[in-house]
């Protein structure tokens, strides 16, 4: 990691820089200074470290590219720029998608063809081979993995994206570093300055106290929250994997240096920074070390720091928790924290709905989200790089006589294809024989039945699988927030079992849905007689509707309507006089939605058919978008 003040930007940043370019910076600093200082001093009580932080905020502002500064001004003047109905994301691993960053740049035409204007580049910073956790064990925050390119390539890609109106997202892993990070190497050698940046203990007494209250993240594959280092004669805290050492944010040097890394990456042209594992950032003995108040202080300070230096940058929080623990990471309207959060529980509840053919729990979940302030923006997705953990509302399910353990087993059996007349294919991740808990891996298409139908060469089953796939995407587009596709889903890519042949990946079944993009099959996207063509063109239709109908903006009124059928979900959206109803059949059988909207005639947006919004027959796994005339 570079020391503060080491890098000189185009402006030759420093105290000698002319005052005029500072004007905007000082205005922003003035707006946030008092609260930032108050929070910093409350956490650290160290005025000299706060002064150093402020000096470096100015330095990073001065180093910021003029094009990025212009972007800052434009987006600051239009605070809702990311809440529009044309926002559509896609996430992918750079190597899987296009080999390297130059390859991604060469595929921007394809990304535009997908109607995507926001790409999430999965972790690409330097990480040790075989001990990378899919890139989340960072060895150097200022270095790109050699095989993926360089920081210059990242800047070039970001600039090319900006010219096309595409926003770039990356992961910022701030809870831990790799054991190969230079801080960790020095700490391992006994350097007290660097040991204090982690949690080191020379005996088991204190780690044992932590273990009494701190849950395990991976009880099967990485049990416990501490790792013994025989060469260093110490235990170190490792919440996730033994090679990922938790950073000690009680140390202001850790906070400052990580903020300098954050700003360095923002200055490479990144638009959206995904903060990984947000709830875990602050550790406190006698607690679960999750969701502590100090985490919110840190995220609030990050928000202010970005608004001072790079206000065009959005903070996206990864909070894989139940809704009541997720929502606080938005902060308040007056004192915001993250701009956007993942809608994790709705995603898991969606797949529960597919397996149960019952929309009751999903409707309840959507009602909770829809009741939140419109300023809160969720990222909605069907699948991502990670497994699916079945973190459902079991309180509600148990009220209906559905037990947590038995239901998790049913869901995992269903999606492996063992129960419930399922057509899904996939594998378990981190199965715990003691608790019976397990997570699930698989692509959207495989979970919808495309893999099974293709293997069995069953045309009728394939038609049904494609219909389910498109229905789920259509439903996702109707949710409040921003939809994100997982790279390959746009052409119905199925599970990739070749990971089992790679010794660096074989132990981690998440690589099942992290297969390389099949560009040969993707060529079929223009042929509507192929599976790829049907899914790609079907999604294209949905994306165009979402882009052109203003009721799809993030801050539209959104609600659910009772359909009097357990398998059919109805979502309404209303904005500036325009009303759209989405009807989604989560059963393979034909159903009737017993809605009765008496406010006039509607037109179905995909077919153009005029119809009344009452007593609507919907084919198995079918859907309708009805717009009031």
C-alpha cells in the first residue's frame, strides 16, 4: 500500500496548488466537516489523525481527473440520476466474461445490446492463487490481478464506459485483507504497528471469550473465528477464511488508510463501490460482532468522505441479513449511509415461491419493502456470484405450520431436483450435517429447468423452463429498485461442472454458477428458434418496456394486490398518472387471477391486446404487464 501523500496526480497535488481549484472542495468540506469531525472524534478521539485524513481528502480531490470532476458536478445537480427506469445492471467475472479488462472493453457493444448501463466487475484486485475466496482476499488494494490487466486498463475501461453512459461498479473488501497483504506479512513478523491493524492474541483466553458470542460464517468449511499462526505464536481473528485476516477498525490508522484506498479506486473512474460484508466491520467483545453502532458511524463517514471528494460515486452495501437488519444501512433521509442495498431476502423468498408455488410469503416481503421511504433504493437480482442462503421469514412460515429445518431441507432437495416435481439442477454449498443447514448453488436457467430439458432433449419441458425464466425476470423488473442480471443469464447459461477438475476450485461448489461465458452459444441470441434467442429477445422486450414506461422509475408508488389464487402474484406501479399491473403465475398450471380493477380498460404491453383487469387467465409460468389506457 502506498503511504499517504506518496502519489502525485496531474495537478501535482499539495499545499502549493492554487486556491481556485480548491473552491468546490472547501465548499463541500464546509458542509460536512463538523459532523465528520464529531463522528471521528467520538470513535477515535485523535485530532491529529483527523487532520491527516482531511489533508488527504483534499489531495485525492486535487488528483481527481477533470472528466470525473465534471461527472461529480453533473450528478450532484441531479441527485436521482441512478433512480431512473433505464438503469439495468449486469455482474460478471472479468476473466469469465472476456479474458481481461481489454476484453471487456472490446465487448461493450454486446453490453449495450443487452440494454445494460451498469456493469459490476467482480473482484479483480491482486489476490493469492488458491487462497483468493473468489477475489475477496485482497493482497494489494492498488494492484489489478496480472492476468486481468492493470490500473491503467481499469482507467481506460471506465473512461470507455463513461463515453457510452455505462456506469462501473467494483467491490471494496474492507472487513479483511489477505494474509499476503503487506500489513499482514509485517504483522506476522512481529511488527507491533502492523499487528495492531488486526486482532492478534498470544493465548486462547480472549479468542475463547469471542467464540462464546460470535456466530460462525462457514461452520463446515472454515469453523471458528480465529486461526493459530505457529510461526508468529499468535491467534489472529479470521471471521471468514483462515487466510482472510479481519482488520481492526478501532485503530484510526486502519480507517484512514482504507479510506485512502477507497478514494484511490474512486479516482480510477469507478462509479459504484460495493462495500463487502458491511455488518462485520466493527468487532466488540461480548457481542455477535455484527451490526454494531460503530459500523453505521464508519459507513456514514464514508458517505460524507465520498460526497466531499467524489460525489458521483455511489455506495452499495452488501448486507446479507433479514430486512430489519438491512434497512438501517440506508441511514436516515437526513443522515444517509449507503445509496443502495441488495434485496437479499426478496431474492431468497422468490426461489422459495418457485418451490412452494405459493406467493403469500413473497407478497408479505414485497409489502415490507414497498412501505419503506422512496429514497431507499434496492438492487434486485435472481442470481449472483454467491450461493443462496435460505434466510426467510420463518416466524411467518412457522405460523402456518412450516418448520425452519424441514423447509430448508425441502428447498435444497427441490432445487437439486429431488422433490416437489422439480426440474431444477444444482448443488449444495457448505452443508452442515449437525444443523441440517446448507446453501444452494446454480444458475437461473438451471434452476428454471433449462439444463434438465436440454439434457433430456424435451422440447415441451424446455418451453416451460424458458417461460419460467422470463416470468421471473419480468417479475424482478416490476420490483421497486434497480434490476441486475448475472452475466450469462441473458442467454440462459446453465451450470458449469468443470470446476471440479480445477484443484483451486473443486472444494467450492459456488464455482458451479461461475462458469466462463459461452460466446459460441451467445451467437444464437438473434435466432428466436434457439433457447438463447428466446431468452435474450424475451428479456430485450421486457427491458425496452421498462425503459419506456415511466411507472418503472425507482420512486414510483408500488404495491401488491390480492389475486385470490395462492400461485399468482400481482404488483401495481403508479407514477405521474400512469398505472401498470404485473401478473405472475408461479405455478406450472394455468391459473386465474381474481383481481377486479374497475378504473377502466387496460392494454397488455407485450402483445398490445386490450383487456379488462379482472378475472384474468394466466398460462402456467406466464405473466402479463397491463397498462391502464
